[in-house]
C-alpha cells in the first residue's frame, strides 16, 4: 500500500542528482529556542513579520472599521473589474499549460526523483486534495450557483426562464438550464484546479527534485537566484502567510455565520455571535486535535471520513432525487461545459459583467489568493507521482467529480424550481430572496429524510472547515519555519489557535468583510506569482532527466 | 544479554544526546552487541539533507565515526516519515521490528508538567515497546 511509505527505510540513492547548487542551508535564518517547556524553530524575519503584520491589520480593522471597510470594499471590486482580462487570461494560460504538460514528454518526470514511490493511495490523496481546497465551496455553492446562473445572473446573455411576474417562459427553459450548469461547472472545473496544480507542481518540483526548501519563494530561484533567500523571498513568503491566515480566518468567520444559519433553519438554534463563537471554537478544537495527530493520523483521516460522508450524501440525493434526470444532466452538463468553455473563458469584450465580474473574476482572485496554501499542501502530499499522473489527478479527475456534484445537487435543485416553482424552497431562498447558506437545506427539504440529510450536511460543512484549518496550519507552520516540516509541535498549535482567535476577534469586532476583501485583493500580485511559476516549472522540467 | 542495540538519534541536536549516545556505545562494547543508529527524516529538504537519501548518507557517516571512535560494530537505519514530529513514535516502534533490536537506548528530558499532556517519546517507548528500553535522563 502506498500509505506504507511512511516510516520506511530509505533505499540506496541511484543515479544523477538534480539538486540546485546553492550555498543556502535550510534553517540558517531560523531561531531555535525554548519558551518554558516548549521548543521553537522559527524563520527569523518571516515568522516575526507575518505575526506582527497580522496583528497590526486586525487592530486596524477593529479600530477603524468604516475606513477599512471603505478602502477594501472599494479595492476588491475595483481590482476584479479593472483587471478582469488579466485574471481570466491568466487562468486560461494555467489550464493550457497543464493540459500541455500532460501530453508533453516532460510528463514522465517523477516528483521526488526517478526512484520515488507515491506517499499515499489514490483514495487518501484525493480525499486530502478535496478537503483542503474545495470541500466547503461544493457544499455551499452546489445548489446555489446552478439555480442562480439559470435564473438570474444571465451568463453570456442567456435569457432567464422566469418572467417578471414569476411565471415560467417555456421556450427559455432548456437553454437556461444548460447554461446554469455549464456556467457553474466552469467555476469548479478545469480552471480552479489548474490554479492549484500550477502552484503545487512548482513547489513539489523545486522541493522534492531540486532540493530547495518547501516555501513559496523557492519557485522563484530560476529568476531571482540567490537573492531569493533575502528580502525578496521574505516578502513573497510573508505575503503567502498573510493571505493564507486571513483567508482561513475570514472563511472561518463567514463559515460560522453560515453554519449558524443552517442550524437555525433546521433546529431552531439561536442565530447570533455567541453561537458562532462556539462554532469557531469547536472547529478550532477539532482542528487542533488533527494537527497534533499529524498529517497521516489527523488530516488524512478526517479528509477520508469527510469524503466518505460526502459520497454518501451524493449517492442519497442521486437515488432519492430524479435519478435518470440527474444522470442525463451529468452528460448534458459535461457537453454544455465543453461547448461553452471557450465563450465563458473569453477575457475581453464581455457584456455579461454581472456574471463575469461578480462571479468569475471574484472566484479566480479568491482561488489564486488561496493557491499558496492549497498548492503547498498538495505539493507536500504528492511526492512520488509523475508530472503526467499528477496533473491528471489534480486537474482532470477532480473536475469530473465537481461536474458530477453540480449535476446531482444543482440538477435536483433546478428540477425542483422548474417543476413546482410555487412550493419550491430553493426558489424561495435563491430567486425570490437571496439566502445562500440556506440553499442546500432548501434542496434537501424537497427530498425524503430531510432532517437526517441536513444533519449530515451540517457535519460535512463543519468538518470541511476543520480540514481547511488543519492543513492551513501545517502550511503556515512550514513557511514560517523556513521550509522545515519538523518544527516543534507547539508552533503548529500556535498557528491553529491563532487562526481561530483572529476569526473570533473579527467576528465580534466587525471586519470580516473588509479583511476578506483584502485577501482577495492579494489575488492580483499572486496572479503574477503564478505566471512566474509556470515559467519556473518549464525551466525546472527542462533540466530534469526523464 | 543483548545482541542488537538500537539508538535513536536526532542528528540536528547531537549535543543534547551525548549521554545516551555514549551510554549506547558503552553497552554495545560491553555486551559485544551490534549498535544501530536510527534516525527519522522528512521527505522534504531540510538542514540535514536535500532528500532522504542524503540524510541516510549522513547517518551512515555518523555511524562509521562512532564505530571507529568506540571500537564497536555500528550501522545506520534511516527512515523517512510523512510528518516526522508526530510520526516519530510509530517510526521507532517499526524500527525495533525492522532491525530486530532487543534493547533501545534513548535520551529523554527530566519529566515535567507537559509530560502529562504530551508524553515524551522515551516515555511512550518504555511503556509500550516489547523489548527492553533504557531511558537516559539529563
């Protein structure tokens, strides 16, 4: 079993080593000390600067909330609408680059060297990919997006099937339904996974094959050379820590609100900050246990449990819902995605700005700002795979799973809305009013055993937040320890608790919205980082023996 | 009494393991046992090597130095773990079986309050290993 590659003896090294020759010694900038009984091994500038600037920004958001809200509330939409062509164009480049690598001869290069064997089975590997990168999103947007794009956002100018008075225009139904699915799959298919794949491949290549530390800066070695160990590198790594921690903390804060909404709707629990603080505390506590148990004993186990539960929920909805219709939706959704992919990814001259700016560029900026975290985590667990295998399994297969997920959840929801619009809870929560957290529960209400499936859905949402939090803590710990994955355990505990604390402070003091807008704004500089990574991957692969 | 002694070592902190390392070498000499140094490394580049193979070479060199210095038969058994800090205990248990050790000599700190929450590696090994374990404090 591939999982048995942990704690194995090490085989004799064979053949040529492609290690980059640099004088930098991993850990040379680190401070190793003890605080009481707890050991510390931290990268001197990155740990301190990230920590201090995070605290400074939290204070700023709390002390000047109107100003922070005004600045970042303006900045984020300005960036996504002004640079929409840049985000869309860059994401297209990432997809094309990844597809090219699959068919190119460089697909044979193996991460970790020619003799490396995969660290994990496919099951464990997939579970961790999804749980770190996309699980929460699928839960929240699986019902909301297909319905919204079908009825309201009019991607590529498709006409809504609903007239002003709420009646259904039969002639518009087929096209709207197809576009609703295609426009959703576009956001959860090749493009976001290509974003993650580029970062993960760059980091894995430069770490496992070239011997550079597992930090974001290492992918810049071909461009910056030895300067990457100085302030340029400190800046890159600090920005990555920043984006990761605030991305996680604001996700946690909003997620707690959304989970609260679900709990209130299903169980009548009180809706308020104290419930949400309790939720964040519970999520952080479970994440803490997970990071203490480590990658295999904690993160992987939780990810696999969650994927199992998600598969169960998917199967239930598939069987309890209009099964034949859903399976047809899967095929037609795939076909529609293929047909509309190019028009939807067109970066210029778009008239459907509500969809293209409000959804697509927002998503791309959001995923690109998350990519240092998710990419590094995927890199860490992907040793032993060939580049071809890696891209197929990080790009193609998750995209297919997302298509299936959207076809099942979105397809059932669309069917509920169109077949009985007067009584559809989904229509009430998505079209007539806009309550995103309730959309999934509204869909489940239309199927049998709603109370049970709603509980499973809430558990899934909470555990997906946990798996983001625990893997994020490991990533931040690695970056702030200068690329070391074996820093003392109290450090990862610190980051895990710090994330939760920042989320609680922002929730209570206000500031979630403005700091989330700030994180998404980091999507712009990181887009440049990712383009550089494409070039660095290219250079790196060319230098590898195949 | 003992024919194969296992000595877990952390090559990054050899100065803190002096007592256990010397003790293991002395016992190996006394009983005429083979001494096997066990180290656990991450698969990502670290201060001790760009990859597990380089770490293994470093551990071999350490074992060779110790063999010469103490006049004993010493070898190395390097292991790679996905998450060394948390996988260390399991790795050491596995090493005991892989090597066929009948005595483990390892360093541990003097017990303090945190040991009630986080048992030390030495403590856990002593409690659960099927072979003799000598925990060297100090």
